[in-house]
C-alpha cells in the first residue's frame, strides 16, 4: 500500500495529476481542491490510497491525510466506489462530510452528482458513528489575483464530474452576478461547491 507520494508535478489534468517520483510518472486521481494546489515543476506530497482490482490498479491522492481517511471510509459504503467518493469530496470538504454524517444530513449528499435520495440515506446510515467531526477547519486554497482566475479550473472540474462544457460555462458566466463576494474572494473549492449546489438545486427544481 502506498500511503504517501512525494515528487515533482509533471502534469495536472481535469481529474488527475502525474507526479514524477525518481523518474517514474505516477498517475494519481484526485479532487479539484487538491489539483488546484499543484503546480507543474514544483515538488508536492500527496496522501494516497491504492485501489487494486483484478484488471486495474488506481492511485487516489489528497492534499492532507484527513481527506484521504474520509475517502477510505466513504468507499467502504456499499454502492460508493472511488468515483463517487471523489465526487463527494469535490463538493464537500472532509470536515463537512464528517459533520453531515454525524448530523444525518441526507440533503448534503444529494447535492453530489450521481447520488440520489436512497443512496444518500444509505451513506448516512452506514457511516453512523464512523466519521466524527474533528473541529478543524481544513481551509481553502487562495486564488491568484485577477479576474475570474478560477474559471478554467472550475470548468475543468465540472467537466471531469460529468457536466458538459457548455453547461459549465453557462453557469460560470452568471456566477459573478449571483455570488459576487464569493467570485471575488472565494477559492476554487468553495466556488466549485457553490456551483454544484446551484446545479443540483436546478435539477431538483425541474424534476419537482
């Protein structure tokens, strides 16, 4: 089991990064908040979890051990694989997931693309007592100075989560008007979570 990975960032993609470890390019699946902190050519350390199956070996990496630990607990739930686990941690911070499971907040999980009411209820039920809040604020990654510098990263993250590029760009075009303060001062993870909540509410409204 590979618990941590330290090397030079060789590539940052939509939903993954490649870390050069002594000449070996390690392909690591990750979440937008972690990917936003990686910069090509710079050194980075990721806390990782490896999923080994008969036909594949996949490595999942996170900026901190707390997120990795929550991911490992999430994928222990029946019906929640690595893809859904990553989607949950793309919408919510690890601490928010802990709070949601402790308070039995089913709605928090239905905001994640790919999780319906029954799936959310199952997650809350199976995780009862397994993820206690730590009280720690895991913080947000600050944005660089500039207008809408977050837009390309958030667009890529949305596409990686299954939204079309057209829908992603249409939503982000309205974001500075609907959430001016967050658009100006928010981080990539914060903005992504806000956009996903809005998209989730839109879908729920159309189906009501």
